[in-house]
C-alpha cells in the first residue's frame, strides 16, 4: 500500500511554501507515490504548470487549494467573524470549474486580508469537490482546541452536508506540533460518531526535512521579521516536509484508514483537463453579417482611407505608384483569407474595437510592436499604425496557416488611460456582473 499527499504548498503559496513543482514530482516518482495534490493558499497560480508537468512525469495530479472560509458573510469586511482553513480538491471537470468560481469570488467579493469564501458559495459550488476539514486552523480542529467539542461536531456535520455524500473527510496530521497531538484523538472520535471518513495529511511546506531552516527564513521575509523575533509566526518542528509513503504509514500506524483514504481520494480525483482548445471571444456584428464579412468590410474601408497616405509615402521616396493600389488590395485579400481559414476574425474585431475606442477617447496608443506589425489587416483597421509592405514585414510571422496558433497582438496604452480601456473591455465583453458568465479576465505573469 502506498500513500498520496493531499495537503501541500508549493512556491506559489507566496513567501510561505518552499516546494518547487519539479522537485515535488521528482520526489513523488522516487518514493513511489502514484499521485500528489497541490493545495496552495487561496490560489491556483501553479495549477496548470503542475498539471502538465505531472502528466509528463506520469504522476497523477490532483488540483486543489487550501481555502480561507469566513464564518460570516464573505462581503462583510471586518474582524467580527474569524477566518478558518478548508482543503478543497477537484474530483472532475465540474469540480475544477467550481474551484475556479470559488477562488474568483473569494478574491472579488470576499477579499479582506485574504481571499475569503463563505458557506453560502461553498454550498452553491460544491459539486465535483472533495472537502477536507483542514489543519489546526480548520473549523473542527480549532473548535476542539478551544474546548468547544459541540461546536466542532456541529460544524463537521454541516460541512458533511455541503459536499456530496462521502466527499467530506476529517483531516488528521502528525507533524510534531503539540496542539495537533491534542486534537487528533478528538477529531477521530468525532469522525466515528458522525460516520465520516478520516484522512491523513502532513501540511507540507518544504520538500526535505533539512529544508526547515530555509523555510523559516522564507517566513521571515514574508512577514518582514527577523529570525530572532519572538512574536512571529514560526513552525516549531521540522516535520512539514514531503514524507515518503513509508514514513506516513509509520506515522499513522494506529489509523491505517487515514492512509487508505488518501488512495481512495486519488481514485476519485483521476480525470484529465481539456487543454489545447480555443474558446474564441464573441463579437456582435450587424444583422445579416458574418464575422469574416464584417472584418473584410472594415479592413477595405480602412485601407481606402489610408491609401492617400500610402501613395504620398511612395512619392516622397521617389518610387513609382503604378500598381500600388492593386498590390495592397491583393495582400489584404490574402491576409483576410488566412484569417477566415484560421477562424480568428472575431479576435481582430475585438482588438480593433477597443483600440479605436482608446483613440477616439484621446488615449494615446502605441503604433504597434511584435509580429502584429506584419499585418496589413491590422494596419487597415487601425490596430497598428505601421504599414508592413515598405518594410517587407511578413504576415506569416504573425499568423501562419501551416502552424495555427493563437494570434497575439501587443498593445501599449498610455498609463493614464489604460484603466479606462480595461473598464471598457470589461463592461462590453464581460458578461454578467455575478461572474457566472464573465468573459474577461486579467492575468499575471510569474
């Protein structure tokens, strides 16, 4: 019998986790773990990297988070209600979508020092998820520590109704923390009374035992504290590392079901993400128009408007203008045919829409950079202000029909008007205010 770590923080638990994804998967392979979970604090920053690398390493990835859940209303920004932890794991594609929704709502509606969710949205988006009761700061463990066993049991019973039958587990750990040792027996007894399964985790924050000191330094950096400070957060043991299956079986020798249930959860969470699919944005065209037809109309109209400037350029350079118009329109038709073939007309229409909004609003926009400067369609629709033909710029560097990939138009806006453009895009293309069907997101780069 092996073991699967289900509560683990990578470097994407910023300034708290010290486990690299490459190191984690190497450790999983070497110790014979068939699967491993990633449960960073309130975010899914590392989920895609983790998933792709795990599949390549032939280790089953389990995607989750350690969420922050307030005991009050997530929209109430006060210390009146405490915030606790809960571990959430995606069982299937529906669960993954619900995990995305919960993380989004926790940041948009519940953020107060931490991205918080509440029981209302957890219940609404619990399908396809597995819930673990959490670490010492989970509700059941915290209540037991405070001597409130009745409240702990009431909370565990409620959470067991939030998740589909059999998908809420009481989480128990043995990492050398005295408080944890005090509550473990209470957690297991409560689980028996409520007929809830128990699962063993280790709340891993670093890869090897000898990394404990380096992790302590990382915590100091994150908190702005010195190592010598007495009143700071610290992990008082060196047991928060990725233990081998043998070590975990030894730790839970008195509770073998806690080990077996990690494998049961891994089997429940064995699904594949759909990657490599394009979900193109929607642009509303006038009645009786197609995306491709409307883009062609705008491009031809725009090229005609720019033609006097184009002809003046060739005259100024002392070059013949005979046949210029035909040459430009032939190039335009070639590009439009490729855009139609690759299905990216809607993308061009949306980009030209918000760029022209900025220009009409007096917000300075860069002339264009990168491979998009090789597109005459982009020039004709005012996405760029660079005529690609005199400079022998190739459209195929931007969009190649032999190797179809998403086009990427880099746009520079004046910093003083950038937020106005973002607001325009969010309002026009964002979808519902409830975030149920939103189609606009901002992304970050690590």
